[in-house]
C-alpha cells in the first residue's frame, strides 16, 4: 500500500512575517494526519526559517529546484548538499515553470534528479504536457519522454526512492483542473511505463497530481486508483486550504 503524500509549492511567495504564521498553522494542523505525509517546498532564503519552525516534524521541508552541479563557479545556484544541510527532505525537479521559463531540458532535469538523490534528498520529479500538446494527442509522448530521460540517466531503481508529480501545464495556476479520469489515465500510463522496466518499483511509486487542486476538488482526484496525493501551488499559501487538501488525502 503506497502512502499518501501532499506537497505544497510556495513558488516565489512569502515574507518572514507571513511565513511564520503560515508555518505555525500548517505545522499545528498536520500533526494528526495519520497516513498522510506532508511537505512544504519553500524559497531558498526561507529554508532556515522553515527548518527552525518545523523542527523536523510535519510538514517536512522541501526546496523548489537544485543545481545539477556539486560546487563551483555557478553564480546564483544552490547545490543539493547545501539543501541537505538545511534539512531538506524533498526537492522539486523539472517543475514546468523551470522547464518553460528557465529553459531546463530533459537532460538537465535528469542531472538535477541525480544530484538530489546523491545528496540523500528525495527528488519530486514533475512531468506534464502543454495545452497544445494535449490537444494534439501528444500527452503520453511528452510525459513518457520526460520520464524516460530520468530513467535512462538515473536507472529505474532510482525511482524507488523518488516521487512523481503529473502536472498538466494547462492546469497549473489556471483554475482549470484535469478531470479525475484525465489524471488517472496519465498516472496509470506513467506507472505502466515504469513497470515495463521494474514492476516492483512501479507498484511502490507515489504519483501526485498537481494543477489547480483545491479543497473543493481534492477528494475526487485523490480517490483515483493511481493518484497518491497532490502537489499544491496556490492553495498551499492558505493554511486552512492546504490543511483541507491534506485531510482529503487522508480520506480519499
Ligand atoms: C504548482 O505550482 O505546482 C501547482 C500545481 O500550482 P497550482 O496548484 O496553483 O495550480
């Protein structure tokens, strides 16, 4: 039985004062969520604040990206070992905003995955198609290619310690959510793609759905057989909304 998991992605939001209140509320509300692991992926400058506020309890700490390099002349970058020092357990790799705005290629995302895993941080690998790609019937081709890039580089066994997040680009921050069946179809496809290389790894792999998940639609999405939780953007900035989604994962 795969455990349920809900991760918040704060994106480039927050302030010391706002974070303190949000972390306090989310931390208080997630302690009793039996069977659901929760994480918050905060901007780099707030890792120390969040680590201090969460004190190793739930939600666990995550970051939003990581350098594929270990150290050196990469101005502005942050390495996986630096994230580990600040108590990060998870890091997003390949979020669609990183791919589209910052031009991260499949190969670069795969290298980031390897760097994170090598530092003992669980990579939360984001995959998803654009609206044009979906409308052209290319969803499986695109997410399959994104997944294969990581499996080819890191090996399928590396997924045993990782998490996937299917995030259709057209659903992120748009208020337009994939239907539960659309999410299920892609999740089942991803799981079968992994199973073709290793059935056991596929069976244990947690696959989250992300894209305009709200308290009002979380339960029906989390009820699908291959959906193991959610990656939550906007709603993770409002404690009560995030907690309601975490609760829906418990019941779903
Ligand atoms: C995200 O940022 O990964 C995301 C899913 O955002 P939202 O929930 O706001 O669509």
